[in-house]
C-alpha cells in the first residue's frame, strides 16, 4: 500500500442536489466514513464500469490508476 504522503492527490468540488447530498451523507454515516470517502468509492466504481464497457466494445481503456 502506498502511503498517503507519497502519492499525488487532487482536490475538486462537486455540486450535488439536496437529495444526492442526503443519500451520500446517509451512506457515509452508515459506514462510519466521511462523505469524501463515499464519493471516492463511487468514482472508483464508475471508472471500473467504464473500463469494462470500453473493453466490451473492443476499445482499449486508458491506463488504470491504483485504487485504494
């Protein structure tokens, strides 16, 4: 596992609807985790799905980044 201090991380912002925010907050609370953690998990799962979709289409997916 790569230590947090030795990898690049990027800060971004996203605007959620009230409903999205409430659902993300509920998931975070249910998992005793931060909202940021929930959003990173969601992005990782989305990107993994996109990779599979590209492979199914016979396209080469972009280089995969290390997932925590």
